[in-house]
């Protein structure tokens, strides 16, 4: 309740904030990009600990899996909520709230001696993911037009960069002491909060006498929790089990009722009328599909690299070595993002999104053809990451060009949510493929070579679908014509 009180108080967002004229654009971009990388780091922070968590926390493997699921759930729920609160009460203020939750969550994890506090801490860390769409939206308010495209692309790429850098860093630190992972993330979160407080100016807030849509927030949260729980735990509980089916059916019912309720409000949590615009709708669909295709790569290739050489196709790499082989992909993503901004400026962001998705598809095909060594797989990862860098920068540009300034943060947050849902679906689908297509290795069932190839080809097909969806997004000329017709009809 104290966080809600702090956020919803009517004090202006500019209190104690630096004036825009006193802070350089480069400093703002640097701080917001580092904040994005920090938020994304939390997603891969515990990957090196997955096998050891049951022993470290004195619990079962099933209970330990909630350490990952908790972050997924809170990030999905908190992202659209923090986006709307950012529009209403200030993006800078909400970024400070998100970074504060990240500080507390990281410290709780570092001190945890059992699974319950670890789950609570990881849940709080998931709230930190809200900094990414909030930061992208703040750029629209704080940066000059000539720097906006490149900066947004860089901030968007931070999601992939944080994930790529997190694996090798976390693996190296975990070998020394696993608690250092969380103390390190605590210190990093404190640094980010300080930089945001000192260097990020206030942003305009929406004038809304209706306040925050609490009922809509609860409804969306309930629907998302049911959906993501069903998708992420379906393999453990059984896809035909009453629990899984019940959760998935409940998610559909709740989200339909939520959508009806949102349409009755003048100031909803998510303006579905704006979301239904062809550009926004198709961009969110493409985001979901791109999220699927991006995450499938990060699920399949690390396992392939660490598969024992005795299988005949595995590369036998350690966790640390695998992370180092994957790291160049994140760096390529960062380097390519400014090129994507230039392409968007010349041809429009829909072209950049279509090209990026197609390049991701090529990366998957390359991985199928170059599974023989860690070096060639690294090249395939770099190809796919280049595509992700192009696509991720184009999506917020499409969204922000199609929504009112007063709804920038909530629209970007919903777009980020679409990507998160895509990654969750990818985890479920790829998990089923890798679990079903197996071979015997010394009496143990492990994923077969055909299983990995099938997973990669699914990723290639899904990325190609994303490219086709992107090409269907209306161009600016057609959007202008539609808006002109709508205006004429409205004035008759």
C-alpha cells in the first residue's frame, strides 16, 4: 500500500528532478539504456543456478521452479500497470519505484535461506522490467527529434543485451558464491536508482480526473496470471490436467470480461480502442511472434552447446563457456540497433521490423546448417541477434507513431507485455518439442539431434510469420488517409 500511496499522490513529477536543459541527451540515453540492461539481466540471473536451487534452498525441484516463474508473472502484471501509472503520475517517478523494488528484491534474494523468500525476492525483481518501456516512453518526452530513433533502438536492444551479458557473468560469479549474484544486482540497482534520480528529468503527465483504473489492473493481472501459469507450468502439471485446462479457460474468460469492462471506461488501464488500430494491433501481434522466435533461440542453442559429446552432435561446453559463446550475440544486437534506426528513417519502421524478423529466420536456418561447432553456432546466434536488434528498435517506433503522447508509456508497456507472452509460449512449445523428441544416452533420455533441429525450424517459421505480419502493417500514407476519412465522418 505504501508504494501505491507514493505513486498516486498528486505531487508533480518534477519535484527534485533535474531540469531538462541541465542534462545532456547523451547522459539521459546512457542512464536509460543501462536501466534497461539491468532490468533484462534479472531474467537470466538465476539460469546458472537452476540445477542447484533445490539443494541451495532445501526444497524440491518443482518448488524451486517457482523462482523463475515468479519473475515472469510479476513482470507481466507490473509492466502494463507501471506504464499506465507512468502516464498518469510521471515516468521518472515510476522508474524510481521499479528500481526500488529491484533493490529490495535483490537484497531479499541475497539473504534468502529458503525457497519462499527467494520467490518473493524474485517477484520483486520482476517489477524492475517495467523500467524498459518506461524508459523508451520517457525518451519521446526528453530527447530532440533527431536523436529519438537511434536512442529508442538502443534502449530496445538493451533487453537482448542484458540477457546475453547476464549468462556468462552470472555463471562466473555463481562459481565463486551464488549470493554474490544478488548482492551484485542489489548494488547495480542502487546505482541505477541514483542515476535516474540525479540525471533523468521529469516528464509531462496526463491530465486525468478519473485516476487509476484499479479494477482494470486487477482484472488484467488475474487474466495474465492464469494464462502464464497455464502455459509455463503445463508441462509439469500435464497439458490435459484439470489445473492446466482450468487456468487457460479462466484466462480467456477473465480477459474477455476485462476487455468489455475497459471499453466502458473513459480512462481505462489500456485503451483498447487505440490498441485496435491496425498499426498498433499488428505491431503487438508481430511483437508476440518476435518474442517467441527470439526466446526459442536462447532456449535451444545453450542446451545444444552443453549437450555431451557422447551424443554425437553435442558440443560438451560448460555453462561459462556457453555463456561466452553466446555473448557476441548481445554485442551485435547493440551495434546493429543504430543501423535499424537509420533504416526506419529512410524506409519506415515497418520495413525495419519485416527485415529484422526475416534476418532472425535466416539465423535459425544457419543454426540448423552449422551445428557442428561452437564457433559456427556463435555465427548463427549473431545473425539472429542482428535481426532482433533491428526488430526490437522498430516496434516502439511504430507504437509511438500511432498513439497519443498521453498514452505512450501504457502503449509501450502493452507492447512489451506482448513480447513477454511470446517468450512464455516459446518456452512451452520448445519445451514440449525437446522433451518429446529424445534418444537414449546411457539409460537416460536426452533430446535428440532431430529434436533440436525441429525446434530451430519452428523458430525459423515463426520469425518468417512475424516478417509477413510486419509487411501487413499499414504504411504512413494509408494511415493518414484513414485518419482523414475518420475526421471527416466525425465532423458530419
